[in-house]
């Protein structure tokens, strides 16, 4: 069973839904960052290809995102969308117009970007992933944008109308089956600087908000001309999109960045750490905790709720991480180790967090 992780209306120029705030990146003079920056295509010494100078592109991989249109389309439009955003509904209509105007030449791809301030958007995004797994994505997608309101019963109604397996949908939502996929789309969007919906990338070229149709047509016409030139130069039709975005912007990964990649499964040795739950449980959660940390006490309450819900399907493993600015945390951890030696770890553990939660 895969990891379950979920990341969780102001107007932007009247054309986009936007998050509450964005944080500017911090500046650094570290030499490694300079080297990384110099490796970007924008710093290359080669002359740009004739006809493409001044065109800024982003590297937006499709991965397993649902797409509507031929694989060899000359132009691919990737839409970062939120089903509860009214401007995304306008963007959806524009995408329909583009498909009618450029049949066979334009492909539309969807990526989930549910905003924090839209209470039903995340649920709808996960339901859409189930629809994709059931081969019903676009029918379900179109129905979600067909009317206002995305309460759970409304989502079920749309799923029923799209002939989806409702029991499968309920099961997937209950287990957060497609939470990781939605989270991956969110992280990709954030790496690309997306902070509002809808946001479009047309062969990697950024267009923010539900702009007038003419704005899309202008970029698409330019891309069609470039695609014709690339085909004449020998680029295979099915490779046009990868060719267009190949040297697009990708977020620099700094050499001194040691954060864990949220898309990577990290092997965590359990050793002799205390554990609660069967050894053959399909899901193991390793907790790095501090007995004096109020947030750890809150996390303990969440773990108890998960244990009650999942029963023998879940195993918890505790790792001591006493923080140096908590004056009693180290002593508490040593006492807990002694409790483990006496076969009383979890009773002691629960008592400490119960006291911390008061």
C-alpha cells in the first residue's frame, strides 16, 4: 500500500483564483547557487535557435496526467485547475473553444491544483483521479464544471451520471487512494511558480488566468509555426511537445539542499524502536517525536485516531527526537527508554502526551 499524504477567494485581475499569500525565495551568495544558475539554459553561451529567441518556456512534464487530443498534436496546453474556482470554469470553456478551432492540432492536459481556500476542491480533485482510473475522467471533469456546488453528494451525483463505480469512488476517497497523485501535481505547480488558478502552459509558455480567447490563439498560432519548422527539421510529430519544453525552466535543486523529496520512499531502519501494531501491517508510520513538544502531542492524538480507524492495518514506530530548546525533553526520552526496557513504553508514552495535551 502506498504512502498516503495530502497537501492540503480573492481575485487576481478578475481572471484567476489565488492562494492567500506567496513567499519570496531567500537570497544567497553561496557559490554553489551561482554555479547552478549558470547551468540554466538562460545562461548558455550558444546562440538561441533562430525564431525562438525571447520565448520563455517552462519544463512541464505530462507524466500520467489525463490529456484530451492526439499524442502528436503540435501544441499541448497544460491547465493547472481547481474544480471549485469559477475562473477555471471559464478556462474550461476556453479549452473547449480551442479544441473546436484547432481540431487535431491542440492537446489539453489537466493537472490538479486545489486551492486551500476552496473547501471541496481537494475532494473533487481526488475523485477526478478515481474517474481517470475508471476511464471516465473527461466526462466527470466536464460535469464538475457544469454547475455550482461541489459538496460530497453533488460529487457522487456527477459520478453516477458519468457511470462511475460509486463504491470504488467511496473506497478511494476514504483511503485517500489518489492523494499522492494530487500532491505531486501541487508540488509541480509550486515548483513552476503557480499560485493561482487557472494557470496554463502552452508548449511550456506561461499564461495566467482565464484570459480572452485571443490571447490563447496568439500563442498557439506562434507554436503551430514553430512546430511546422521543427517537423521540417526532422522532429517526429509525437516528440514535438518534449522538444518544445526540453530546455524549459526547471527549479534549481541546490547542492546544499538536504530536504527529503516528498515523492521518494525513504527506507527508515526500525532497529529496536518501540512499535505498536502487527509486524505484518501493510502501513507503517515512523514518528520522530519530542515529549515536550505541543505539536507532537497533537500528532499523538491524530495517531490514536488513525489506530482506531485502521486497526491491524497500521503499525506505529516511535523514534526519540528531543529538541535542545525543550529543557525536559531529553530526560523524558531517557525515562521512556527505561520504560521500554521494563515493557511499559507505550503506557508511559501515552501518559506523557496526555499530560502535555492538558
